[in-house]
């Protein structure tokens, strides 16, 4: 693989914004992300700067990793958030142990199947384990078969936790986890 897996730098917020906007145009974005392209596009540059700073190299609570090609282009991304016991997660559940939470997984369509996603996950898991995470989790829409297959391939398994997407949609998301080795 000719790509370098590395954390973003705070000043790379324009590239992080561009990759996120591309991800939100993916045909299954409505199943994979909790925002729309239009919502993200409307955000001010200050939002993107703060987001990059909070997940860049040296940040303690989150890490955004990218797969950078030899020409400097970004082919994929993955972010890991650190969740600590006693806090409440995005779905309203109490976090019971220190864990990583993978979000924002995206690989450009032309790079899928090349091992980039697996490399991003390996680096993200290593970062979470180095921060003392006991497990790493992610939430995936029940109908997102492509993502679920990838997550199984890199070692995630269903925890049995199901999160309703909205109270009236009848759709659910599934928690998948990987325990610390």
C-alpha cells in the first residue's frame, strides 16, 4: 500500500472539510452519517477549524486519521472518539467503561477494496488501545450492508445493543464492538 496513515494537522481543516463533503455525497450517506451534505456545507469555516483542532495530532479526546497518497491526496478517513465512564453518549446511554467510538468512516470509491479501510482501522484501534480503551465500538445502520461487512472483516461483532434511529422511523442502528486484545 502506497498510502501513509496519519493524523490530520489542525491547519488541514480545508482538506478535512472537502473529504467530509465528499463522504456526504456517497449514495449510502443517508445510512452512514448523522448529517446531510446541505447541513455540512452551511457550516462556517470556524466549525471546520474547531473540528480539525479537536481531532488533530496531539488532541487527547479524539483522533482523525487519514490515508494520504504519494501525491498528497486524501483517499480515506476515520475518527476515533474517547468516551469515559460516567458520561452520556450521543444516544443517551451511560458510558460504563473507557472506550473508543469510531465515527466518520469513509474511503473514496475508487480506493475501496485496496486495504485502506483496514489500515485506517488498525491505526484507529491502536490509538484507542494506547489511550486505555477497554473496547472500541461503532454504530451502523441496520441496512448498511457494505459497512457492516467491512466492520466484521476488521473484527467488530454485534454487542446486542440496538439504537432506534428516530422514535417514529422504525429504523435502527446496531452497536458493534471489538474488545481490547
